[in-house]
């Protein structure tokens, strides 16, 4: 199958899409964005065309090398295996375990509980509290874990997949007005990452589908 | 650090613990079980000792090679990297992507939404419906995905990490009385896996902490 330029199905504000955008930027992979607006027209992820691409009706999905991959961490692991430079997983298996543990904690233990489709199932007046609880409960654990794994970044001094999960999750925390004072380690790693070019170009405020009033 | 026999902190009914128990059985890794009862004494996962081990207050956690890993998929990936035989990820990167996509769909897209700590936050009369919705919505997608990835098992004809996620999730579906008729592919793969020895010895009805009345 002819493999053209990779296509990322993405929504500017989706934290899972942002993880993948950072990976693509770090690895210098040129790609096209197809925006999937999660709120317009009742949610474009529910269209027949998109469901055929990702039956989970979620972004991101990446068309690359003749296949379509969804689930952000599965995408990042594939990019790591096929485009290993610069690496997003350390060489040492024990450090790789720390990276995956932190990534899974965020991608499986925090984000799914505060995403749009779950919040819709909660009474409207409870949604903010629900999201805040999911994030603070995860961040309480994460702050403690980072104290033993972190160097400059989440695991040691190299940017890893864990950092690609951290920054978008902190952005969600800010959107849901979570007080970040109890999380000095999370906050300072987040600050150090946000200045890196790959985190800047992939930022929700700089995407093709970012509404004008949110651009920066 | 002296690395003795690995210790698995596990709860017989936890689907995430079961995933890891299958991996340990398939790879022939001898280990000790330390049962963490998620309901007794208000939940033993909330004890100070266990929180020091896993700040997320969840099972499983595995002490191995002088480190403690939590998050079931991070544990399985570590076992795969350090004890590669028999392999739980195919050699082909595209098939590995399918395995991780299915694993993440279950571990990040279904299980977290129907686990005990989340259900506790839902009104009691709504808990069953909430869990059923999470599972059917994920299974609708999974059934469609498996139609293009499955052979005898979830991805091709070898047992992979995806199968380690599938079987415990189907058991949860049964506990929550989900009608499995719409999922013939999921059901038949599940049946083929359940007869394998590694899935039998790791089964919730055969653990050191399985209550007598649930033993089989």
C-alpha cells in the first residue's frame, strides 16, 4: 500500500491528541491534520466515516505506513519502534517501566475519568467536582511517584512518553480549575517542558482547528 | 539489591491483577501472592503500608528485580522486555500496534470506567447501568476491531497482551450481566483462551484469597 504523508485525526483541545502531536514534533515527522470537532454537529467523531476509522469514536487516530492506529500510547509506541530517534523511552528496562507506569497512570487512571463522554453522564452541577476529584486523586499519587523518578523531567533528564502525558493532563487540570499548589514537582516539570519547541508547536492554542479567540 | 522471588500484590477478583497473573503464568515466572482485599477493613489498598508501595492505592503491584511496578500494562511490558519467552507481543511493529491498541482500549477505555472506586461515586441504583454502558460501548468498538485483527486469538494466532486484557474484561461483563450475544467474535476468542492452562491457574476462582464459596 502506498504510504503518503501521515494523517492525524485530532481535536485542538483533546489532551490525548496533544500527546501524539508532541511525539510527532519531537521525532520531526511531517503530517497533515484532519480536525475532528468533538462538540460541533453533536460531535464529528460520531460520523459514519470517522467510526469506520476508529470504532471507539475518539481522537486521536493516526494513518501511517498504510495502517490506522488509535489509542494515543499505542500510537506513540509504534512511532518509537519505527522511528526510534530521538527516543521517547529510556534504554534501561527499569526506567522504561517507570515511564510506562506514569504514562498509564495518566492515560488510564486520570484522563478517562474526566473526559467529555464521561462527564456527560454526570449531573451537570456535579461535573466540575467529578473532574477535579479524578485529577487530584491521580495527581496525589503522581506527585509522590515523581519524587523518586524525576530528574529534569518525569523520568531522569530526558524527555520521555511520560512527559508527553504530563503536560496535556496539567492543561486539563488548569481548565478544571484544580489547585496545583500541592503539586510542586508536577508543576515545575510541566514548566520546564512547556518551553520546549515540540510542546509549543503542538499546543492546543496553535492548531489548525483552534478557534480564533483561543489562539496564542 | 537482592532480588528474591517476585511478589504480586493482588486481589482475586481484580481484572487488572488477573492480566498480570496470566502473564506470569505464561512466562513460567514463580511468584508469591500478597492478597490485598479491596473491600475488607474499608479497603486494604488504603493502608499506609500499601500506599507507600503504590500511591494510586490500586492492585496489582509487582515487586521484581529490586523495583516495584504498578499499572498492569507497564508490568506486562517490563516482563516482556526482561523475560521475552514466550513473547506476548508479535515481532511485526504493525501487529504490535494492534495488540497495544486493543490492550489500551480495554485498560484505558473500559475498565477504569467500571471499577469499584468509580462506581462508588455513582448513585447506587445507577451503578449497574453505568458499568453496563461503559462495557457495551467499549465492546461495540472492540467487536468491530477484532474482525480485522483476530485469528484464533485477538491478534493473529498467538496469545498476546491483548488476550490478557480481553478475558478478565469479559469476566467483568458477565459479573455486570452484560448481554454478550452482540459480540460473537469477543465471545469465541474468550472461550478459546479460557481453556488454556495459564488462564485457568490465574483465574479468580483459584487464587489464595478466593473465598471458599467462590472457589472452583
